[in-house]
C-alpha cells in the first residue's frame, strides 16, 4: 500500500491570505488566538489514529506558543516552515524572503530541537514569476518545498508545473506539489483545504485511490487548524466568494478528516519524499 503525506498548515483564522485586506497585521495581537487549541485537537486525533504528519508552522505562531511546537515534535511529527507571518512570496523580494525563511527556520529549530528541512509558501505563492525562491530556500538549508499547485486559480497556481515531485535548482531542492487530478483537460486541486470541504468525500477518496493505484504515486493532503473550528469569529465585510471559501462546511471537516485518516496510509513529508529521493 502506498503511503501518503498528511500535512497541516499551522496558522490562525485571522492570518489567511483572503482576509489580509480586512485584518491588518498590527491587529493580530488583539484578536483571540484559537490555533493552540485547534492544533491540540489535531494532535489528539493523529495520536488516536496512529498518524504522523508534517506541520508547516508560522514563526509568528511558534514564537507565541513554544510549548505547542515542542509537543508537535515530541509526538513524532515533522516540524516544517510556513514562513514567519504568512506573507505571500509574490509580495516579497529575494532579500526579504531570505530573512523571512531563515528567521523562521532558526526559531523552529531552536524550539523543536530538530532540523527543519521543509517549507511551504503562504498560499502556494511560488510560481513562474518568482522561481528565485527555490534558490534561496536551497541556499539557507531547506531540502524540499511544497509551494506549488499545478492549477489555474485567482490566488495561486502554476498550471504547467508537474503534478508530482520534481527536482529544482540543479537538484538541490525537491518541489512536492499538492495532489491534483486532470478533469476536462485541466488539473483540479484535490489536495485539501476548501476543496476538501467543497467536494463530496467520496470524490476525494476516489481520486486518491486512483492516484495511488493507477498512477502509483503518493498523495499530499493539507488542511488548516481553523478548518476544524466552526466556532471561530466571523470576519465582517468580506465578499461572497471569500465567505463561501472560508466558512463552507467547517462543521463537517473533522468527521471527513477522520474518514480520510482511516481510508489511507499516512506519514510525514520527509520520510516519504526525502528517503525516496535518496
């Protein structure tokens, strides 16, 4: 049986890119943080089901909840970087990006007591216009990135990228896209997030089985702690598309996630892809 990669993007409800024009970063400190409690629920669920996962974690979160970082590592999960404060790579220049990913890596390694080799960009924001980011990641010590989705989307996407893991910057970095599947000549994101909440669970399961059995490849699934939290505060003034994407089926996510954990075999990104590459 093929082992798939389970990943969590550790950020709070007010840090998502879709809200960045509605919630200024200087307000973050005054807002109720729910990420610690939500991650604790996820850790309990993974412990119950025997799953080990990769936690792509914001430096901002790690700085404020250091014991949470230590618990992630203590329970056998991989600690990886999600950047410092969820700034998209498309909004950064090479030097500011270097400072961001270096600072986050250093803090996570200090708190977790383990090497951090994986990175995921905020909102999958590495694409054709900023491939210099791979070079920076390799230079500062990351060994893989999971920052590309080979789809067309208004917020992210690199539709011409390979669907499965591929080497970058002269094989000094491995890029591992989240799971997509071609439908009608275009790739569709089946890797998690809002798509997991939108599609019927049976469709996600069917796609994952096909990728595993027919294509012989591991799937990469992702979700956010706020996606199992239907009680999170509602952001006023957001447009209907953003409201739909963010709040759709939050009350059903945990139940669907439990089914997904039971229907497939899961492990950490590093153990699946770096050992495979070696």
